[in-house]
C-alpha cells in the first residue's frame, strides 16, 4: 500500500497570507474551501480507484498531487465536485452566502478547466490528444492551445482588474502561475 506524504512549501502560507490580507469582500475563505474540496475530489477518486497519491504538496499555486495516476476520472473529479457544489448551494441554498459559495465553486470548476498547465483542463486535453494523435503532434497541439489560452486569458484578467472586478491577489496569483508554467517549460 502506498503511503501518502504531505509537505508544505514556504510559498503556500505566503500566498495564503497575501490572499487573506487583501480580501475586501470576505470571500477568501469560501474560495479556499472550494479549492480544498476540489482537490479532495481528486484524492477521493484516486483512493477509490486504488491509486492513492504518493505526495500532496501545498505550494503558492495551490495543491499538487504526485503519483496516483492521471486518468480521466481522476482528472475530472475535482471539477465535478465543484459543479455539484455549485448546483447544491446556488439552487438550493437559501441565503446570499450559500449562493455565493455556489458561484465560487462554479468559477473554481471553470477556472480549473483552462487548458493551461498545471490545471485539469490541460491534463484532460493531454489525455485526449495522446489518444488521438502521435506523441509529437499531441505535444504541438497542447502547446499551441496553451499559448492561445494564455494570450486570450491574460488581457481579460487585466481588463477585469482595471474595471475593479478582480482583486489584486487574484492577478498576482494568475501571474505567478503563468510565470511558473513558462519556467517549467523552458
């Protein structure tokens, strides 16, 4: 049986502190809970399929699961949890906070479906491309989709920030993810 190890990098509490200190709407804890439940969905399916993660790493970009297999049910399980929570809290939750938590889960699920590494959308696209194309062609398609997604997403984030609809910590977090992705792909 595989023992799951857990570790936390310094960047995790640093980014967590930044998010909590810059949260002006009081939704940071709901966002963190939605992210934790998303990752719990992945972990639960890994255990259910008999392939638990070897390591869980908390870092500035969130949580990274190592080992345990990246099959399609594992990949989609995190977003599936978010979409189920959206439906439950948005449509059946009575007050504003429940509906807000539902919307946060919807956005978390959609955000994780972006075809940008290390998100679930990238991993899902990778699995589908490898089944359809030879490896070299699949890698080319993946990188092309990822670059196009970054080109489309980046100006949208800046526009939302300038319009006041996205807080500063979200912009910093997304910039950090894109920089990490570029560095890892060099």
